[in-house]
């Protein structure tokens, strides 16, 4: 299995997703700020992978603190988390990972500082392990929705590279394949960062799962010609009413899927559900540099001085979503009820 993120002695090792698939190189982060920078520059990306890396980053931060009492330790830990928490705004898993680590620190205030640091390291390793387990569970639930012989379209990369392993949307596909179903994947290239072309295609080819790359403007053509049986995507944040923030272009795919009566599934762990946000309108959408749009693989493709827009995510309203596959079961409309039920389960 691909190691997206790994906690080694005193460092967090990340596979550099800005350079895949042409180069397989790793970035070693030795400080919490280096982890924040890796998240910001998308060396590591994908909501669950961001959450796991952030938790490990908090542990690195904790290791660097020299304090002889809990209050000094905790106040320095909180300060250290500020830059990390701002590294990317849309995926709720980032703040979820940081808050879970801070909560464990508060609950362990009776421990010595050395024991506390070990406890935080262990917690980040547990978060990593739980993420893989939750993807496996999601896969088992989700694969029941995918029939043998299906062609499944996916957008962006919600695979092993976007998580600690196995993936969410690609986890559902992997589980269907493991269950003996013959599955063909259509992968949207996902401009401008090309997560589909570079990462999804690479991952699936490594696993020998049949995959065909299409450009983002081809999905309507394939749907109209009855070449897509289901759509499965991941999520960066899901509001209490089931509105889903995911990679820019997801909304367009969902509208097309509804037009062609193709089921549109979202696969995400419970940690991606943000019950504090009532609807998608309140989810912050990251604006990234226009250079990522005016260039392709760091090569300028537009005239000098051309301007570009770059919202990195969009919101798919709940009425376009057939079901939300989680690690605790499958949520169906009305999502306000079903998501609340699964979150509390
Ligand atoms: O900008 P990215 O590459 O971090 O965006 C990733 C996505 O939109 C994924 O679909 C989402 O995080 C789910 S990953 C399991």
C-alpha cells in the first residue's frame, strides 16, 4: 500500500504529491511549521490526509516545547497550532485533527510533560490507523451500491493518496473490485492541479484497476452516451444538511448526473461532517493562486498578463446527492436526520 504519510523518528514523512507520478520523492517535515507549509503547498492534500498530517504536526510541535508545567506547555502548543490551522480553509479534517490533539492534551494534564508528549505522539498514530480502518469500513458499505460490470466516474483524487491509505471514493471502488466485481473507472483530469490525471490514474494503475482518463469537459458526453453507471467522489466538508464541499468541478458533474439519472455518491468519514455548519453556503471556499490556472505543470499557457479565477472547491447541494457513504453506514435523504444519526452512533 502507498505510504502517503508516515511518522518516523522525529519527522513526518510525506510523499510529494506535487511531483507524482513522474517522480516518487519524499518530503521530511521536522517541525509543525514545515507540516503547515507542506499542507499549504499541497505536498500532502486530500481532506483525511491533511487531518492525519496535521495531528502528526501537532505532535512534532509538542516535542519541541520546553516547559516544566502543563499551563506553559499547553499555551505554547496552542500558539504553535495557529499557523497550522490556517494552512488550508475548506477541509474540516484539518481543524478536526488539531482539536482532537488539543483535547487529548487537556485530558492528560495530570501526566508529566514527557508522558504527555508520548501520549500525543500515540494519539496521532491512532488517528492514522483509524483513518485506514474507516476507509475500509466505508468501502464495505459503499461497494454494495456498485453493480458488477459498472463504469464509475470519479473527480479529483479521493484515494490512498488523499488519506492514510485505501481511500474514500477510490476505497469504494477498491472494495467493489475486492468483492470480485468488474469495474471500469473514468477519471476526470481535474484542472488545474490535475489530481485526477496525475494521482488517481497512477494509483489505480498501480493496483491494476482499469482506468481511463477524460478531460473535465468530457463527462457530459460519456453520461449522455450511457457510458457511466455511477459517480463516486470524496468530500472536504459536509454541512449538517448534506451539502458537500469538494474539488472544483464536482457540482458540474452532479448536475450532469442528475440530468442523466445516474446515481451520485459521496464517500467521506464521519470526521468530514461538520454539524456546526447548517448548509453549504457557510463553508469557506479556498481561493488559490491564479498562477495554478494560467500555467500547466509550471509552464505558462496564457498570454503574459492574463488574469484567472481559482476557487479550489465548490458546493454540491444535497438534492443532487443520491447517498453519502460513511464509515458508520450509508446516509440517505433527509440528510439533516441521517447524518446526525450516524454522527452520534
Ligand atoms: O485540493 P485537494 O487536492 O486537497 O482536494 C481534494 C479533494 O477535493 C478530495 O476530493 C477530498 O479532499 C476528499 S479526499 C478523500
